[in-house]
C-alpha cells in the first residue's frame, strides 16, 4: 500500500488556514482527509471549550496545558497513522510549542509530508480576528513570533496577497512538480545538530 501525502499548514489564528484546507480539498482530485487542530479540539466535551477549563487545561494561545499537549500529540500520531494506511491528509496547525514541532519532525520527516507556512501581516490578521465572533482577541499577536520561528518550509503562502483558492493552487502546483518535500528532513538535520530553536 502506498503511503499517503501529508500537507501541514502552519500559521497563526485567523491567518486563513481553514479556508485554504477547504480550497485544497476542492482543487485536488484525490481525497484529502482534514485532520487539523480544530477537528481534534471539537472532540473534547463542551465544558473544556469554555473558560476557565480552556485556559487551565487546554492552555493559552501561546502555550498548551496538559490536555492540550496530550491532544496534539495524539493528533500528530493520528496524522502519521492515516498516511501510513494510505490516506492523503491535510491539517492546519498552530505550532506554538517547540515540543509540537519536534514531534512533527520526528513523525513526518520519513513520510511524504509537505510543510506549508501560512503568512499574513499581523495588522490584517488582527482585523480578521476582531471580525470573527469565535476567536479571542490577542491570539494572533501572542502566536506570531512563535509559529514561524523555525523558518523552514517547503512552500509559503501569504493570505494578504492571495485568496484561499489561489493559495490552494500554489500548493497543488508544488505537489505536481514531483519534487519530494524536504522541510521536515532539513529540520531533522538541524535538530540532530542541536542548531534548533
């Protein structure tokens, strides 16, 4: 059985990742399973999605709590397992924890996993955040210096310049080049040489 392709979209809250996920599912002929962060958060009992349990147990915008760490570790394992079973997977992520990045590197570097940075200027992300009713004000500002600190991707897209469909087409074009992804492999080399954030 062939291993499925993984696409990890990493960016701050309100940077446009979820819209890109939907657009990618639309433009790619092969089915891609959406196994992103929100899908796992919504598996929790409703009480965990309300304060104060969210802050105390899941964590804050820029750091995870104990349940958050376990949940995300399970998400990473699930993504790898889906790929190994032959499923194509797309997942939006907010890599604010170094441990999360290390898990992704260790699990995904041997797999066909593309690492895509979703960028957007903070002022635009904050406008979007303020306009959305389901986001806490200040999340993006707390995350912006953390999520892209590692600086290595297979591809980056800027949602202040391109709409979700255009971003999806750029990702599709990268997949169609036939060049294997190598961001997680390069990050693994950095990790092994201790030159890591």
